[in-house]
C-alpha cells in the first residue's frame, strides 16, 4: 500500500471511530442537556461524518491504484467533515447558531470530494 492510500485508510478509520463516539455521546450524553433540535443537529453531523469516513476508505482503495485525483478527493472530503460536521457539533454544544453559516462550506467540500472521486475512478485502468 502506498503512503497516500495508507493515509486515507487511517483517516477513514479515525473518522469512523469519531463518528461512532459522537453518535454515542449524542445519544447518551447530550439527550438531557440540549434541545431536541440541537440533538438532531448533532446527530446529522455524526451521520455525515460516518458517510464520509466510508468515502475516505473508498478513496484509500482508489489511491492504492492511482493517487493523483484520489488524493484531492480525500482532501475535499476531509475538509468537508471538519467544516460540516465540526460546525454542527460546535453549534449543538454551544448553542451558537451563527456557526451554521460554516456548514454549507463543508457541504461544498463533500460535493467536490465526490466529483473528484468519480474522476479518480474513471481514470483507473
């Protein structure tokens, strides 16, 4: 496995771990501390983090075949996780709803990541 593939596999595994931990924290640690709406916001962050953890594992496989665009796809997905899920986690935990202005930037990162992933797959021989 090349270094790029190894990095994306580890990033995928770490994000899957964090998504499960965040989901458990939301279900058991936040239920009595935040509003039902903020709990939903937190859970959305965890759900999208898990989706993109799996995406990063797919990026790792493509990067093991051909790095180039696969690395860019992984970077966009990882930025999306930080901006999208991170802003939702912060908003739910702090109640500062203005943090939601960052969330769409993460969504754009996700979309760009998936487009680049598709391009990387198309480049495989």
